[in-house]
């Protein structure tokens, strides 16, 4: 058993066994490929209907470890999805690539000769033009960047980032998010660093065009410590940076940088409900295009209802979307993802429902919220899809999830 899972178990035994979803969390965290054949699926909305495609079966790719998935598209609308393979527990980083007519699978660890993923790493990435960047915690305990087209080099290469401080991301399951800011397409990576049980900090790797720097954002902001096994989320508005996470008391926090790093308890500011202290669902967040309206989604309360915290007109507000729409809560340890579509600025949030294990959508059409179950493959409740990613191209929606089939 790896250190991250031992850490989770210790947390669980310290007063949180009463959580009625605990057994689901442990199953999701501890299950490995021999128990289930995890497949990566794409849910696609073409402006008329949703369709579900088993990309693992379609491409003949390997089964995957349900920990981290990253997804984005390049300017030619090619689609890129990244995950870790679970074949013989090698945790190679793979890409599923759609070139406009067909999907293919590529073993990037083999192509680059690089480091494989750790068995508890999140994954995040983005494109700058056709240059592609993927970030994950490597098997050596450091954050790695796989890049394609960087500085005109149109080959996949592996680079270890200066994240070893003192244990880097070695004991930091799940949490990692990456994005760019406007000035010179500066690259930013945020990750959990759990050197010990008590030093659950969030660190920041920033590339200024020449060198990478490593910062302790928790120390700089004098902010809250992060909860274990929690998915981070974040984005930029111009050069301002916003990162969201759950603290050890189940409160959602925002680390923001405008002129200096600041910590805000979003749950307290919005009048929201604390989440569970052992859920692992983390947060989904995005900015509504063309505005400064910030959206944060998280699971909270005994029923793990989906809550929305929104910052608009200089005020935070919170609403329980599950209660509003009559939706079941989120399977514990199942990631939430979301985005706005353009040009209508409608809001979409996706999660694995505790009610049926399928992928559900909460949708805001500009005046009211509604809920729907998408035509996804039902998952075994003990485990759930665990991880999810997605994006929109205009109003065309792409959601990626892991099934247990």
C-alpha cells in the first residue's frame, strides 16, 4: 500500500468513519486494474444529441488507472486526452488523439523515453497554439511536463520540473492543475505537496519564459492547508490567477494572485455548506467568458449535494443545485468538472451521481437550472468513474470519464 493511501486511511480513522460514503471512497481509492477493466469514454454533444463512445475499445488502447485525466483541443479542433495506463502497473502516460476523422492511442512515456506517472497522480494540461503541455506527478516524486511543439520542437519530450521540496508531489494524491496567463503565455502548475501529515501545502511552479520557479503558495498567502486526495481546479483572468481546493475542515478556499497571494474561505464568504472531510471530489471552477464572474462547484453536506459558489457584482453567493433540481449527490472521490459554452455563456457541470453511478449534467440555460442523466455506461458504485475532464468548442461539448467495465 502506498503512502498516499496510508495517509487517507489515517485521516479516515481519525473521526470520519461516521461518513456514510466512506466505503465508497476507499473502494475508489484502492481499486486497481485486476478488479475492473477501466475504459475511457467520451460523451459528446453535437448541438442535438449526446453520444457515448468507448475510446479504449475503439483505439485498442490499454486499460487505465482511474486517477487523472486531462483533455484539451488545439486550434485546428484536434482533440487530445491524456491518462495513465494500468497495464502491468506501469502507469505509462498515454494520449488519445482525434485528428478530425479518427481516434488513435499513443504511449507518450515510450515515445519520450520519459518518466511514468505515479499511481496517485492527477493530470492537467493545455495547448498554446499547436504546442501541447501535459503535467503529472512522476514515479520519481517530481512534477513532470510532457511537451509537444515547444520552441518549435514538434516531438514529445519529457522535462522534470523543480518540484522536489522536500518530497515534491510524492505524497500528494490527485491534486494538480495547470493553466496559462496572458503575459507571454506564462505557464503555471499548482500541486499538493504533502511532505508530512501536517504540511499539506499547495505549491506553484511558474515558467517565466526562461526558467521554472517553485513557490509555496500556502506560506505566501498564510492560507489554509489542503485536504488529502483532493482535486484542484483553477484558471486565469488576464494575469490574475485563481486556484480552488478544499481544506481539512471541508471548506472550499480560493488562493488568488492579483498583486500578491491571498487566501479566501469561499464557503464562509458565500454562506455555503462545508463538504465532507474525506470526499476527494474536490472542486470544478471556471470564469464565464468575457466576464470576471467566477464559478466554483463542489460536493457538500451529508448527502454530497452539488453546490455552486459564484462571485458576481463583487459578492459571493452559494446555492444547493441538487436540492434545486432534485438531483442525487456526488459519488465520493468522483471528480466534478464544468465549463461555460459560447457564445450563449450557458453553464454546464458534470459528475457521477450517487443515485445511479451514471454521468449527470447540471445545466443552466440563462434563466433556470435543470438536471439530466447522460447516456453513459453505468458504473459500479464501489469505485465510480473517479476522474473526469471536459471542454466546449462553441456549444459542442466533450466530457471524458472512466467507466468500470
